[in-house]
C-alpha cells in the first residue's frame, strides 16, 4: 500500500516552525510497513492544496493531510478536500456537541462563531473524534482512494490523536486509524504474506500490530 503525506500551513513554508508532525506520521507508517514515496508541504491556499491533493490521489492509495482543520479563515484543508472528493460540507451534530462540551469543560462560557466551522464535515465522510482538541479527523473515500484529514496539525493533538492498526486475516490486510477502517487489500499489496507483515524492525507473525503514541512512548 502506498501512503502519501501532505502537510498544510504557510508557517511551514516560511520556516517559522519545524514540521515535527511529518516526522511522526512518517515513522508510524514505516512501522506498519506502508510505502511512502512522496511528501508535500502546501501553504494555506485552497486552490494549490486541491491541486496537490488531486496529484497525490492519482498515484497513492491513501493520502494523509496534516493541518488546516482549525477555526480560522486560513484553515482550508477540509474545504479543499471536500471539493476534490465531491462531498459538500454539512454540519455534524455530534461534532458540534463535542465542541460545546470541550469549551464547557475548559471553563469557557462563550464560544465564538468561528469555532462552529469545525463542525462542518464533508457529506458521506467518516468523522474521527478528537479527544485532545476541537477539530475532528476525517476519512473520505472516492473511487477506491482514501483521504485522511488528520486533526489540526498541532503536534500534541497529532501525536496523541492517532492510533494506527494493521490486521492480517487470511490473505487480507486491514488498516484502521482510531478504529476507523481506512483500507483493506490483499496482503501482497504490502509486499508481505503468510499471515504476517514486514515492518522496519523485522517481520511480525502475530495477527495484528498497533502503533500508538499516548505520551508513554510507542506501544
């Protein structure tokens, strides 16, 4: 399986911050034996982001986008992905409720209007709850291709928000992120077989591998 990573944020292009999320996500994919041949960094521009995503979907099975899901006007990842995938945005009541609860538990009485933008999700997409922030993750599918939108891009949320699991059942392998099915394929797609799969530290012969960062280290 080929996975591609697109990091979103003008601050990354300007060198204002180090792209630690890319390093983290790349490592998780490598631990799962997934092939990553391309990475891109795109600024906060919807047109260029859509163009980059379209190119990535043409050559990779799964595209992970990191960043640009927050409440500000320049957070445009979701809008660009929805356009490329042909999924109009609509309000998700479950996400809106979680956002309200997050601010209530944080002691904030008034929620500014821009925060409700994060409750808008592409119609037909799978919502992945974010337990460390307000913007949910999203999984979108079109023509057998999957796009995974990974939370806001802040390192703490990114690193504590992902739990990737690869499971072997018979001749099939299944990739799940936070309990949501991202892709399933014949095991030869991963370049491995026999009920196990190859990762960077050797060959796994157990039924499944879970890679998670919960501030206690990799498990």
